C-alpha cells in the first residue's frame, strides 16, 4: 500500500446558489474558492496554490458541476454533471499534489 498522502477537494453549497470549494494538499497547503453559481471565476487568494490557474479552474469546475448534479432538472443531466464533477475533482487532486512538489532544480539532458 502506498503511504503517500492524498489531496482533499471538497465542494459545498452554501445558502442557495453560493458555493465553496476547499483544497488541502498533502503538504497541508490550503486553497478556498468561493462565489455564486453564476460567477465565471471564484474569489480566492492568489498566493500558494492560488497561483496555479489549472488547479483553480479544475476545482471551480468541480464545484460548479457538483452544484449542477443536484440542481439540474432531470436525472440524466444530473448523472452527467456528477461524472464531470468527479473528473474535475480527480484533476484538482492531482494538480494540488504535484503543485507542492515543485522545485527550482534544473536538470539537463539530451
């Protein structure tokens, strides 16, 4: 069994159409995204994990699709949104794991 810690990505619906997504990397770095379901971009601090646009975009897409999975009008649309949400969650987890593993070391090769 692999002893490496995993990232945690959790989305919550707050008060109607307000959503919040929290990311915790294996190194303990955190990122909180918040906003309305009508917001193209969330509100977040642009430091640490917040400097990683791919992570922010994936986590926000996860939160938006998670919201859609319980608010779309029919079961098929809800199931499709849930599948998209799961794919975005996995991507956000992976990005937060590798984002903490960055180094300034240069490798030269051919």
